C-alpha cells in the first residue's frame, strides 16, 4: 500500500493538493489496499474493479509517487540500459524494453555510449541512480570487465556472445543470420559475393565467420573476399567507393549491418550503379530505416521485440525470484528479402 502513497500539503502557491491514494479509494468505495493492488497490477481484483479504479485515478489525475515507493520498499524497480546513441537498432530495442518493463511494474533509466563517452562511464551513471539490474546493448567491454560488473549487479547482455562471465545473455545466432543472406544470394545465382566487415568485437567476429562458413558451404571458397568497413553509413560509403575505384565490382555485397548497407546503397546510386540490377546489397538488423520504401533493404531480422522481452524476463528472474545461475537465450534470426537483391544480370 505504501508503494502508492502521495499525501502532501498544498503548495505555497495555492495549488490544489495532489490527489492521494485515499482519494481514489473514496471515489470508488474501496479500501486503499484494494486500490493499491489494482494500481500495482497485482492479480486478484476483478476486471470490473480494475476498470473502475483506473478510471477514478485518471479522472482525479492521480499519479504514484515513485520516491515514496522507493523509500518504503528500499527498491528502485529501475532497470539501467546502456545504448549506442548512433544505433537505430538500439533505439528500437529500447522502445520494446520500455513496454516489457512497464508491463511488470519496472521502469528504465537510459545511459548512452558515444564516441567520447565510454561504456564504463555509462554504467557508473546507472549504478549511481540505484538501478537494480543492467541491460547492455551490444556491449564492447571485455569478458573480464563484464564478469567484475556482474559481481556488483545483475547484468544482461543483449546481442553479444559472452563466455564464462557469470551473466545472462540474450542474442540471435549472428553467424547463422549472415549465412542465411549468403545462401539467399547463392540461390539467386551469385558467386562473387563480398562481405563488408564491421571492425572489431565479438559480434563482428561471429558475422564474419558466418559469411566464410556459408561461402564454403555453397562451394564458393575461391570467391571469399572480406573488405574493411564499419558500423556506420560513412563506413559503407567508403567501402562502396573502394569497390568502384578498384574496377572489380562483385555481383553482390553483404554489409555488417543496415547502416553500413545504406551507406553503400547511397554511394552506388550516386555513382549511377543500379541496385539490384548491377549489384545486389544486403544488410543486417532490419532496423527502421531498412524498411523505408526509399531503401527497401534485404536484411536479417533479429526480432528486437522478443530480445527485449527475454532480457526483461531474465532480469526479473534475478531480482524477484532469486535465480543465480547464468542463462543464455539464443534466438533464430530470419531473412527479410526485399528489393535490393535479385538474380545477377
């Protein structure tokens, strides 16, 4: 019941007193305990009762006092999330994380990783805000650093494979995802398929390995070609210009992620190279930009919504149910064939 107490005197400026839990209870003729159950989403009250309470709370303009709730329970019910501010895919993950957390009475605090702000700085900010668990999106910390962090708070890594760090992992099988793209292109009849790499890191390594394995599986060993790239549109543009200037244009190119692929599309179109007529292009992530008609990018979906739901689930298992054994959830990616790939012409 203390979770929703909002009592307080009117402000000195003559404003009306803030609505209290007792005011909602009086409006519907129920006990404050029953009203608190409804507002906290606890099972028990009937659907009719829930609707009455929620309507009364909305009519009165009642809002729970999170500070009072935290002091009463000694828990913040906050999940800290570290994101790369430049990643559209991370933005989509955060949207789904918010939904999943709010459904079970948690909220998020976001802290950004930028070109000038490290992941460790972002993490310390979240811990200072008393976040109970940390969700790291595409973490670039070492396994040893993550293992040490997991001794301070429950840690859930989204997107990255981690070995023996004592924390939870939710990811898709990146090697299999890239393999699906190569298989798709090989089935269309492509043989000269170049892979534009993403730089350094575990995710990068897994996707590169998936490309090499799939090329061998399709008996295209002699055509394996990995080009230096990156995770940004600028990196994709540079990679495309390199291919154009080399005079050795493949019939298809697979980019590390959608941002890189979109950069390549931009450079090819600017140079008058028809996509997919002259060259097919594919990315990875199925982020919001890839779905726009102006790009219509063939890519791989990581199922952001399911990754977010699983991440919140494993965090709450740690916080509310006492689980201590690490878990790894590996989801199957899925190919999304769109307008940037076709048979070689």
